[in-house]
C-alpha cells in the first residue's frame, strides 16, 4: 500500500486529534505531543508501505489504516500504555467532528436495503482469504428482525497488531465499535466474543433502538 490517497488523508485528518489526546489523556505537554507525532509519522509510513494493496470493494481498508496509525503512536510514546489507557486515548481521539459526521451518515443507512447490501457484499468478498490484513465475516440477521450480527472469523487488526508486538492492545481498537455505533445513533452494539480474547469469532451485533 502506498502512502498516498487514503493513508495520507487519514494522517492529515487524525494527527491533530491524536496529539490532543496525548495531552488530555496521556498527560503530555503540547511540545512532547508534537514531537511524538513527528516521531510517529515515519513509523506510520513504514507500516503502510509494507501492507499489500486492498481489493476494490474491500470495505475494511480504513480500519487497517487507522490501526497502522495507532501502532505508530504506541511505538513513539515515551512509555508504552496499558490497554485501559490506550482505549481512553483512542476513544478520545476518534470523537472528532469528521468521525461523528461519518458515523451519523452510516447510522442513517444502517438498516436500509443499500446498507444491508453493503454488509452482504463485504461478507461475500472474503478478502482475508487473499489478504491477511483484511477481514472475513458472515452476515447473520436476527430471527426477530431486531438487527443483525456481523460474525468475524478473520481480523486484519489482530494480524497487524500481533506483527508489531501489540496484540495485547487490540481491545483498545475493538472498543471503537461501541463508540461508532453510539455516534451513529441508529442501534445498540452488543458483543460477547472476540478473536482478541481467544474466541473463534467476534459476534458483532447491531440491534435497532
């Protein structure tokens, strides 16, 4: 994957929010936060450069780009955070105007024919069969019509974070599913099992409000 297009745009969009979160959550002063971001950028570029190109129609490419950015900051922090601290850091950084707008837009289409078709297309692609940094999932509608489960059996975030010695920090990214669903305002997110804790799948559930 080249550091252009989406990866470059995501760095420009999120860097200031990551820096702000270093200050408000991690307790850095503004100068140290800025220097940490400067240190993280070449790490981020290096991670991106080693990733394969994603297939057209792979709806999870943004997830892996965000994961690469989070890893780059973890590797550049003065002290390695524990999972609780990193969860708070990432949640704060991602609660910005652009992400909120994206989530609201996604919430509006969550249970529309077009939205469901997009989920089904992602399931049918089975991109992780060819790209270990992507995802495999199944679409499982609830019998009572209250929503659906997206059951993931392969996870690019798990693969990438394990590769960079950060597998124990995967739950910090997993928590974002709750945040983004909350910001979308269309449903409630439920989950009992995750690949990160050794389960055979993640049972990501979306229940209508």
